[in-house]
C-alpha cells in the first residue's frame, strides 16, 4: 500500500516538473503554464508599440496641465511686508501655494526651531474655513466624524483606535504638532503628506479649531449682541394656549 502511494507521488512529481519546471526550450507551440510567466504579461515596454491605445503608441505624453506629485511650480521670491511674522510666507504667495512639503520653514514643517508652532501661518479667512471644512469632510471625517468626535463611519467597521479630536489633550496640542501628524501620520493613522497639500493641511487645522471651539463653547465665546438675543429669548414667557371652546368640551 505504502509502496504504491510512493510510486504515484513520484510519478505525479515528475509530471508536474515536466510541465511547469523547465524553461529555455524552443518550440512553436503555445507553452503550458500553471502560472503565466511575467515576461508575457500585458504591459507597456519602452519604445514599443501596444494595441491598447488607438494610435498604437506605448509611451504616452503627460496629461495636459498636470505635474508630478510633490512638484511645485517655482515662483518669484517676494519680500515680506512689514509687521508679518518671519515664519509666515508672503501673503501674495499663500493663495498660489498648492504644493507639498518642500521647505524647512514653519509653513512646511509645523516647527519653529526645535519647538512646535502655535499659530496658523496663513490669514484665517472665510474662504480658508470653507476650504478646511471641505478637505476635513473628505479626508478626516471618515474616521474622526463630522464633528471630530471620533465617531466616523470607519469605527462602525471595527476601527476602534480612532481618537476623538475633541479630547482635552488634542485641543491643547500645538497647531504645528497637528500639522506634523497630518503630514507623517501617528500610531494607526496613515500619513497624508503625499495626499493633502500644505495649504490644505493648514486649512484643515483652522477648521478643526473651529469645530473644537463649537463643541466646547462657553458663554464668553458668544458675541455680546448674540448673547443678548439668547437671553431675551430665554426670558420670554411661553405663549398661552387658547382655552378650548364649550362645543369642543361637549364633544
């Protein structure tokens, strides 16, 4: 019994090796391959035609108006206006900086020397906040939720390590450190440095600070005129309901 099993095993091994183990033979017939060889896969070869494209050319021209990831068009160096902090880029360049981290300044690293910076190095405008909201909802809300409470849809599918950005520790974290976390990732959070341009990272941080303040607001955060409206609304007595008519009572 054992001898017959060994004989069958040896014969099967010889057949497998004969069919799949040898290379280099010349034949006009289509080879038998258990696993198709990579040298015959459909791919673009340098300076070779391919039938995939209508013009038959393998090498393709770059798509118009596109640049490689990480590339930023060079711009003229502008002088800093008076009164602007030395770590901030010139305002004229801020709107056009759509590249990724290319420098060692605070704008590109979140660091001032060896310390994390504690400010947004671009003007915080309504347009910046709208951009930050859009980018936050696209890149961050899947895990952290729309209110940054750590209850995004990813948590419903088992990702239980998502941190709430409303935590006291995160609210006290320096803006530069949050920038670095977005850029390089931390713990189970992946790096977004290759996906989110520098300007969008600062826009996200600006919007995050607004989210944190909205969920931890105090009466002192409300403008005086708006606070007066709220107090007036609370002090207003509820409207009395009209008494039911005698006919309605009989019914």
